């Protein structure tokens, strides 16, 4: 398990993702001994950096972690930099020479992980040259790691997939959705499939509805240039939220392993009801934040058009038409500049068929899965209140929250996912078919919005610091439901 042999070649090594996530994740793996003497990292990008400069950047990216300068220096000494133009075949030859040299120096045995932290526009070109310029070794494993966004719609996603899968086998492509590396997201399998009380109730006979909220307090910050062309539906729903939907509604896999889980996730996403254009406005609503509390409206952010029609908030009702979930509405919402930063799932169970108590209405049982920022689960039950004269029933909540010690011990999503790539474990990655079915669902909504509703006056329609537009509440009220997670109540 320890001291894995791996050569990482990171394309886009000068970028934000590498510095904020990848270097700290690799450092943690190094500290734990999973990477030790037999690994090296080649960082590439267009900029003319030197090995020393990259090592300096690496040291800075882990500087606030509590380790000695000696340990940090030893770790950084495994990093090498190669300036690289992804379209120039000669550059791949130079890269390959360095890779072979490091392979010998660190006794790596031909294992290579190519991490594409670049714009997806380059994925196909890089994959092709890695193969044709023979950076793919014969004696070890060769894995390609890619990041979102995977396409802008189904067509561009298909083109992208074709351009990569010509050169790499599906089994060697690791598509990251960082939500799948979160501890509580992975915990959904245990909650559902290790507890008879939940596994037996996890269907449309007992579940009334499921609610998924991914709230963010931050606005678009310095990413406005990217976000303007993407919006919340593509940025958050197509990937993270639909992945959560698949974990919550898939049938039980035969076993907890990549193949069995992939099969069931694909099947759940294939079962998504695709909305007709006239169904979209009833089932999906969008928002864009206006100013409040001294914060600017989205349209006032730099790099954003004054009459931008980009949505910074989405709420919707999703239907998964498989045997267990047909007729269970799955309400989702996500947005920038909301009241709280919080990712949370509420599974709301159906009412008792008959209420024998004098209470007019009993609260439903609710299983809450808190993903961020305070991981844990809670279960709302009804119990007798203390009273000598009558029999009042009220709700109590059983809470399990990670202690601060447990939280501190929990590996960050990228650390877990990178280690999975090293181990070759694809359980918590996204398969192409999942991407395909997700885009089919998203495209139907996007196309309906693009055809109607381009009137700039519909935005802004929610205030910074709120839980989104009023219509996001009405979506549930119409069905006799309400959001369980309401931090403003
Ligand atoms: C990213 C989106 O995929 O996820 C960002 O592009 C968003 O817009 C981020 O802020 C949210 O991730 P997390 O882990 O902070 O919930």
C-alpha cells in the first residue's frame, strides 16, 4: 500500500487547481507514506518556469500545513518543470526524455498518471500526442485524469469523448467530479446499503420526496469570465447534483466496486425524465442575484454583461423513472450568493397512514445527510413529550456530527481521488455514459430556456443573502411540500 511508484505529468501545472488542490493533496499522500521515494512530478505549462521556480510554488502551496521545512523541501525536490506547448510534437519528445530519465532515477517502473488540469479544448490534442509520441509506456499503467467541464452540451461532450477515447481506453480515463471525493457523499452508499432500516424503506412506498441543496455564499469572484458562458445549470447541476441524484436513486449494486456501481449509476441517470419544452417552466426555475447588503448584483460584476441572462441559481424538480423512485419528486437547488454555504440532502419520509394521536399533524421523519461544511447525519423522529395529563407527540432529532478531531483527520476530496487514481480504483469517478445521460437531461432544460425567456427584465430576481427566488419555494408548495433546510426561518 505504501511507497507507490508513480510519475505524475501535470498539464496546467502553473494554474490555480494545481496550486490550490493538487500539490497539497500530493503532499498529504507523501506525509502518509503512500508516496515516498519512488515518485516524481513533471509540471508542464506554456510559461518558461524552471524546476526551482515550480518547487518554490509547490513549497508555498503547502506552506500553511504543519510540517517542517525539511519535509517540505524533500517533497518539493520530487518536482520538475518542463515548458510545453500542447500542439508541438517535439515538445512531447522532450517531455518523454525527461519522463524516462525520472522513471529510472526514481525506479518508477513505467507507471504514469497524466493529469489534464488544462482547458478541455486541449484534452483531445494532448491524449493524441501522448499516444503518438509514445509517452504511454509498455511496462506500467497509464492513466489519464480529466476535470470538468466535460462539454457544453451533449454534442460537444460527445466530440470531446470521441477525441479522447480514440487514444485511451475507458478503463484508463479517470473523470473527476470532486463531489464524489467528499466523505459524506461516499457515505451515502453505507447509509443506504449497510442499514436495513434505510434499505428497506428506500423507495416510493415510504419516501415522500428528496431535497438537495447546494448553497454558496460566494459570488462568481474572479471566475466571471468562465461563469458567464456556463451558468449554474451547467456548472453545478449537470455534474455534482446529478451525481448526487444517481447515488440516492440507484438500485443496490451487486458489490461495492467500480463496475457494479457504475452500472447502477448509469441506469439511474438513464431513468431521468427528460422534460418536454412546455414542462420545463413548471419544473425548473432559474435566478440571478441582485444587490443587497452592500454586495453588487451579478450584472455589476466585472466581465459580466449589463443585461446578462446567465443564471446564478437553479431550482428544479427531477423525476427518476425507475421502479423504486417513480413518483418521488427530487427537488434540487443551488446558487451563488445565497444565505449559507451548505450542501445538504433531506430525505423526507411519507406520513403515517393513520394518525391515532390528537396532534392535528405529525411531522414527517426526515433523514438529513450533511455534506458540507459540518459533515454528519441526523434523523428526525416523533416521540412523546413529557406530560402527565395528555399525550402530546413532538419531533426530536438524533444527531451525528463529525467531531473536530474527526473532521481534521478527514482527507480532502482531491487527496482521496488522487490516491484512487494511483490505486486504479474507479469507484468514485464518472463514467462517460453518466455524462451522456446527464447532458441529455440538461440540454432539454437549457434549450427551452434559450428559446423562451430571453427577456432581460426577468433578472435579477433574488437578493444576495437569500435562499433564491420565491418560485423556488413555490415549486414545492404546489406539491404540498416545503424545503426542510431553511436557515432563514
Ligand atoms: C465547482 C464549481 O465545480 O464547484 C464552482 O465550478 C463551485 O462554481 C464549486 O463553487 C463548489 O464546490 P464545493 O466543494 O465548494 O461545494
